[in-house]
């Protein structure tokens, strides 16, 4: 979920209040800046959402690359075994050929016929070769099959590693581009905020001066009235009782987490409030992205999960939104590229986007996809 307010939001509220009583020229200037500020804030929010989706795509690429690497390690062992089989089959064929050709006695042929270079010896050798090929055809077939498996395995691994490396590089390139665009837009937004602040300050000063003038006029009129009724005014002032206004106490109670594991995950997430958002990060006290925070918080309670929001949603049981409990994970957007940890009372802790920090925010909204329960 995205919630941009901060300085620009405060300026917009202040300027809205001032526009109601400002002169036409000042109102037009402030309204123009307001519209531009809203447009820039919306654009930044869109870019931040895209940057976060890239962060999750990067996390998936890293996860897939780790699986591919593990697959490569297993395949290397298989290749070694296949190499041993190839060597064994070659040795077996060579030994059989040697016995057949040199030690023909095993085939119940006279040794002299083996060594004979006459026509009879050649016939004998041809006979032994035919016998060798017919007897050991299974070994020859195995050798050819193993070589084919070896070639296919190598080609598959090479293609898989190349694909994962290209995907990771592409995501990195896109993320660098969008993060720079966010920085540029935020710089422009900062200048815009400065211009709007100056306009608001000038209008506030004008209104304060107008208020002083009106106050002086009212004070002059009051002096005349006080001169005519001084005694009554003094008496009324002396008997004014006064009063104290009190605000009603809050009634919202936080629902306790349903299990020690959930309570620990919520407590861990709370301990990181204020930590900056950083693309693809999961470093406590330093930086987090959305799925990095939930992965780390639940990991502290002994539940392991991947650094990827969509995988987190897929691996845990889903629960109805109206039955969400503290510690549950809440997921957003149709392609599931944002996640937070629910803490009760309609609130969650999440790492929102670039330029923000881990913080508490409303948990339910139009972009909510579902709730999953780890543990």
C-alpha cells in the first residue's frame, strides 16, 4: 500500500485552507501549484509502485538463480557419474576386444590361428570381431546412450544459467533506471514544495496583517462600548466561571496475536520501525524491502519463507479478510508485489517504497488481494 502525505500533504492542506480566504490572484497561484504538486506526487507514487514490482521481480530472479545453481551442483555430480560410466564402458569394450583378438583361446580357437597372417588367420580374426560386436552390443548401446544424456544435460544447464543471468541483468538495468527517475522526480517535487511553501507563507502573512487590521478596528469599537459600560464589564469579568475542555479517552484495543510465533513476528517487525526501504534488501537495522521485512520477521519466529511476496502468498493457508489476526501477512495488487504484516485494529507494518521507511499503515484497501497465515 502507498500513503504519501508528509510535507507536501501538509502544505496542500494548509494551502486549501488559505485558498478559501485568499485574494483571487493568490488563490489562482496556490491552486496551480496544488494541482502540479498532486500530479507530481501521483507520478512518484506510480514509479515507486513500479520500482517495488521490479524489486520483487529481482527477488524472484535471485531465487530462481539459486535454484538453478543448486540444480547445476546436482547435475555436476550426475555428470561425474556419467563420466565414470563412460570410462567404465570404454574399458570394458577395450578389454573384451583385447581378449577376443589376442587371447582367442577364450573363444575356443587355437592360438596359432590368432597369430596367423594367412587367409585362415584373417578369417579367424573377422570371426572374432563379429563375435565381439554381437556379444557386446549392449555395452556399445549403453555407451552411446550415456554420451547423448551427457550432451543433453550440459546443453540444458548452459541454457538455464544463461537465461537466469540475462533475467537478473535485465531486472537490474530496469531498477537502476526507475530509481534514477524517482530521484529526479523527488528533486523536482522538493523544488515544487519550496515554491508552494513560499506562496502559502506569503498568503498567511497577508491574512495575518488583515486580521490585525480588523482586530484594531474591533478594538476601537470595543473601547467606546467599554467607556459606556465599564462597571458592568468589570463585574461580568470578575464573575466569569471559566471551563476546562476534556477529550474522550480512546476505546480501540489491540487484538492480541493468536500464537507465540505470531506475537514474535509482530514484535520483530515493530523493532524495525523507521528503518529505510531499500530495493531487494533484508538487513535488520539497516534496510528492508516489503518481502524482506516479512521474511525476516517470521524467520525470527522459526518460520522460513522466500524473499518474494508471490511465493509467500502461495505457500501459506489463506484466511478470509474479516478473520485476519495479528501476525498474518496481507498481500496487495493483482500480480502480488507488496506484502505487510498485520498487527490488528486494521493496521499493518510494512516497508512501503523507495524514499520511505518501515512504518505502520492501514492494512485494508482497494488493492488488497488476500491474507495468508504463516506458522
